[in-house]
C-alpha cells in the first residue's frame, strides 16, 4: 500500500478550504506541522497520521493472532508488536499496550500525535493509533527485513560487512539528530532491537521508542550494565542518556556481541581495540575507521552526561567514514531486492488509464488539454456570490496557467496555478490534476502526489485524480501501490460510464 489509500482517505480525511491553506487534514485531530500526505521527509510512501478503528487492526492482524507477533521485536509482554496487513494491502506494525500503561486515553492520543508529526527516511514512522475502550495501540510502517539484533547476533547466511555497520551507525545518528531538531530528543531504551531494516535494506529507527513510557515499565532494559548511570540515579531519561545508549549500539556494531560498557572502556583505555572487534569480520575492516568509532563510543559512554557528544557531533564524525555510498543496503546485507510485479489490471483501461499505465506523460498532457475543465462542473467552483478584482486576478492567473500548460511551459504553469490555488476562493480539481502533471514533468513526484490527492479530496470519485496518483506512485518506485490505484481509477471510470455520466 502507498500513501494514497482512497477508501481510507474518504473515511478519514476532509478538505478544508480558505483559511487552512488547502491542506489535507484528519478529522479527529489537528494537523501536524511538517506532515503532508506524501510523508514529508520520508518520501511518498508514508501516509498521513490518523486514527484507526479497532476493527481495522483486528482484521489486519487476524484478531491479534500469535502467528502475527513480530519475532526479534525486543518488546516484552504485554507490549507486543504484531505485523498486519490492511485491506489496501499496506503492511503495518502494531504495538499493543494495556490500559494500565496509558490509563488516560487523551494522554495516549496526544503523545501519539506528537510522535506522528515526525516524518523522516531514517525512521520507521508512526502512521496512526487506536484508542478504543481499554485498547491502546500504535500503528507504524512495517519493516520486513528484521532487526539489527537479528543480523548482528543471530545471522544465518552472512554477518554484516564493515561498510554496512558504518552505515547503520550513521543512519541512526541522523534519525536521532532529526528527532532532536524537531523537539523530540528523548528516546527510550535505544538498542539493537530498535534498529529495523526496510524493504530496500536501509536501517531505520523504530518510532515506538519515541513514546513516553507511562506505566508500561522501565525506560531501559533490566540489564543495569547497559543503563545510563544518571538513569540509575534519578530514573529520568535525558537527551544525554540517549547518546549513552547510542554508544552501546556502537559497541554492538564493533564487536558483534553484547559487551558491558565498563569492560569495553577498560579495553579501549588499554589500547586493546582489536581484541574487541568482531572476529566474524575476519579482518575486513579499516583499523583507522574502527579507532574513530571506538573513540566515539568512548565519548558517548562517559559517566558525566555533559561530556558526551550531541547528535550533530555523531553525524559529523560518522559521515566521513562512509566508504560505499553508492552500494545499496540490500546488496551489503545480502538480501533480495524488493520487487513486486504489478498485477494485471482488473478493469478495462480507458485512453487515460492506458496512458497512465504506460507512464506516457505526453499522452496524459494531451488528454488533460482536450478535457479542459469539463469535470469541474461537479465541484463548487462557481458557487461564489460576487465578482471582485481579486477573483478576476485569480481567474487571470488560471488562464495564464492554462496557456503555459498548453504550450508545455510547465514551470510557468506551476507558478500560475499556485497563484490560483493560494487565493483559496475557488476550488478546481482540474487545476490540481494539471499542476500534478506539471510536477511530474519537472521530476517532482512528491509534489505531484500531493496535488493528485488534493484533487481527490475536492472530487472524491474522480478517476483522473486516482490516475494521477497512480503515475506519481510509480515515479516514486511504489509499483504495487500504483497498480492498485490504477485499478481503482479504472473501476471508478467504468462505474461512471455504466450510469451514463
């Protein structure tokens, strides 16, 4: 599933006009800053944060079957993580709490929304929650390629190569830096189980650790050797505590096993660094790079919190060590590349559908030019009461955009259509569809996807909006989702033809 689940959007999203910047919002909670339907920093694959029904999550997890519990999740009962699949085929991870963990439903919802504002390619992002009776559940992106703990400690085929270990360290540091910048610096119990691998093998930090632990237990594991010393003193998690935990993850990456920080520090001070290195690497690593990482781990594990580096320091230290930036993560992990062949369309395709299935942007452009604004008759574009100079200026902007669109001056068309949209007095799904295509032709698929979704919100059953989403999703390499959207668009078009519209 991609970020454009049409039936999901129809149920949960509404369109707010002038005064709300023509943005898609969830009905049950205020919008989150920096979060858009395309998923913000993480790209087009992340849907907007929203509230799920308990029925949806029961269906997705086969009534929370034990067969759906995620192995190696690092979570302990009763806070179990399940994998699930929604009706729109998106795989999700569902963390199930007890009511005792979050007795106040508003507190749970507010905390979930706080984490749900975050969107970044280094996070396994939170996409929703459910608060129904005694149930407290979080819903996140599902990462299908196991945890760092599995690849590092329990591998079967091959150990993680040195360059990939450095990539894991950098990516998690980038995740922590992003969270710190966005005002969410506290991460609870950072460890190798919290680092997950996505479809393409890239390491991502689980968003579940960003939730404040209410009554669901300690913020850190019961192994005191890995617990920040200040937490043992006062039971409080601080940003410096997170850096300490990051230092323990660095030790895991270096040694391939759990080493108590105190023991590791003694060996580092004694210059016995090579004895700490993972023997399964068989010497295939740079001693100079390993020394830099050991030094960084030592700084992270300092007893005094003020002596530890901050997340930006972590990133700046690890960035120069990346030796294989062009090698995909799935290659270094030795896992198959995630590819799903698009299913055969279930409905006959119209010329528009055929053009979208072939990604023929030129043909789509010709069709949109020919169609003009015929489908806008179904919207309330002409519902205003009086003509003003502002309205005339707005229509003039649209006219200039149409001329630029016809003449294939797509950047000018984007500017003119944006002037029309920003005024907010008149709503035109056709303008959104046209601007969506302009974004595609300017190699801006994220923006194209947002516009196509806005067109759907204005006109929920408009096949063109679905077709444009399909093309944008395909451009974002979300081919399975694009095929699903294409089928839905074709079904809507076929339904409209049958009833003579």
